[in-house]
C-alpha cells in the first residue's frame, strides 16, 4: 500500500491595499475554514477602525503640518522603529468625540494623556515651570 502525500495548497499572494494612494500590501491570513486575503493593509485597517481615516489621509494630515508635531514643532514621522533624530508620530484625538485634533510626537501625546486633557492641570504645570 502506497502512502498518499497531500501537498498544501499554495497561499494566495498579497496584493496592494484598495485605498487610493496607499502603497502597503495586504495581509494573507490562514484560518481553519480557509485562507483570507484582506482587501486593505493592516495600517489602513487600524486607522479606519480607530480614527475613521485611511493611511494616506493620516499621512496627508502630517504633511499639512509640515512634518512637525502640532505642539512642540519637532520633526516627526510615522514608523515603528525609533531613531534618526525624529520622533514617532501619533494621531491625537478626543476620546469623548473621536474627533482628530492633529498629529503629535509620541512625547507630547503621552503628556496630554497623562494630564487627561485637563486644561487646568496643564495651565498649573505652565505656572509651575515659570
């Protein structure tokens, strides 16, 4: 009796994200009920779910700010690796309304989050620094 060898089906290849201007590639995920090829990249999927904008729209907001943090004016860029004398850019949004306020460096975003967006506390901090 010969043993049958079942070869796995080749995975479908990933393709370009469906959102205009996005150059990222989609993800291919294997599930127990079959293989899924997303129609949008992970970055657009995240940005749409969290901020209701695509990655190209997010990048456009940073371009409108001249590539700088809206608070401290330091050079920022969207990336996963920190280095090269620039800070990581993050989308700042109101947690109550979900409205995007701008693009900040991770340090300024952390400062606002720590102060819970409380203007009185931030004003008190300014007075303290004087």
